[in-house]
C-alpha cells in the first residue's frame, strides 16, 4: 500500500469521525479516537515522497480538500467544548456563591487619610 493511499484512508476515517454527532458522555472517547487518527496520519504523512502517479495526485488533491473540511469541523468541536466549559464554570461559580454568598464580596470603597 502506498503512503499516499494510507494517508487518504486515514483522512477519510478522520472525516467520518468528525461527522459523527458527539454526545456529551461520549465526547471524551471521540476526542481520543480523533487524536489517535491524527497521530497515525501524521506518521503516515512523513513517509510520503515524490514522484507521484496520476492516481496519487488525485488522492493528494482530495486529501487537501478534506483537510479544509476537517479544520472547519474541528474548530466547531472546539467552540462547542469551550461553550460547555464556560457554562460549567458559570454553574460552578453560581453554586459557590449560593453556598458562601459573602466569599467574593469586594469592599465598596477605600478610605484615604489626607492628613500627614
């Protein structure tokens, strides 16, 4: 199997993983699978060397197009995770304020003594 074909196959698998809807409880396993595919793909990309056949050139062009989709989908996943983290932080802060409402109270002002 040529290294271009291997990268092509791994890229297709990565794209399929990103197309799957990530449920809240299965997100960690999906991220682990995506990370593994990215590592496998990176290792396979190091083995790519010219000259290329016409078929390999077509596959490389298709890989390039898929990379654009992968970047968009990974940025969407990142945005979703960031929103969940912010929501979790708000929930945590709200729970802490409920348990101890005077913990984060700031002094309203300061007194400056003008005498020397």
